[in-house]
C-alpha cells in the first residue's frame, strides 16, 4: 500500500524487454538509479511504487534498484515508454511510522491517460487528461482522489466530454515528474479504489437478489416486465 506522496525522483538507466538474469526473471526489467534516499532500508522482495506501479525490488545497491515487469504491466501502463534518462516518481510501501498524507493507493494502475492540456494559473499548473479506457470515467468525480503517475491528486473539474483536470501547486511541481511532461504524453492512472469496491458490492448484491425469485427486487422486476408485456400484447380497442 502507498500514500501517493512521492518520496523521491529516480532516473531510468536501463530498460530490457528480456532480461535473462536471475534478478530479471526471464522477462522485462527496469533499473532505476539516483535513489539513495529510499534504499537505506530496502530488502529483496520489497514493494516500490515507480510512477504509480507497484513493483518488486529484485536487485539493489546503495543508489540503484532493479524491478521485474510483467506482460500485464506492459499492456496496462506507460512503462514501455520509459527511456534511459527518464525521470520517475518512487515511493516505498507504507510503514507503521509513516503519516498517511495522501490517499490509499494500491499501486495497481487501472489505465493510462493522455495529457491534453497544460496551462499555468498563478504559480500553479492546470493539467487536463483524457482516459484511454472510457470504462473508468465513472470512477472519476470532482473533488475526488486520483493517482497520476503515483502522485495523489484531487480532481478539480470534469468536462462534458469526460476530460478531467487537476491543479498542481508549486511545492508539488518541484517534487514529482508530471511538470516535466508535455501535452500528448501518457501518464499512469489509478482511480480511487473505493468506487470500484462499491460498484462490485452493488453488482454482487443485485445479481444475488435477481437470482432469488423470492426476493423483493426479483418480484418487483418480474411485475414490471409482466405489466409491460401485457400492455404490448393487449388487443387494441
């Protein structure tokens, strides 16, 4: 679990689509450096969020760590666009001593979004985004949480075409990678898990009730259907 409060900005030094070493796991891997501040208490197998993706440290030294990348992660996130020299947000998993200053971030990226606008407003930056997968638009609400490249942010407004916006204060601009990015670039998106949990619970409850012919909901729907069919089949006068 993470907070979305980025601890440090690291630098990609290597991206392999196939890493045959033991730490590479016979798959894709990424190696990230300039990370001394977060590696002092690191262990093999620890979870580290990199641009919002929960990844497992498979190798590390005093300032560099390597993570394995699954095919699912490649298809769902922007990891394939990381080039040598790219800057990335990094955050260690939450410990008991950490104050929870952002919001509950799983590190399970849902989809990606394209930056469609970037405008200064005073000393803030206003970013506009459009999701690749429209299915997730229903989980984005004004004044709700959203994790963008692992940064906990607040949705300020949403247009009729489902473009959503965030406002980034100067302090945050100096500690995350989003200000380095331009219109047209792609970012990782994790919507607030609360909405997904509620939707799943409602769907499960409705399915259970509809499968129970004695439930109030089943009887109500059955009655409506019968009334509608009777109205359609009734002979006209």
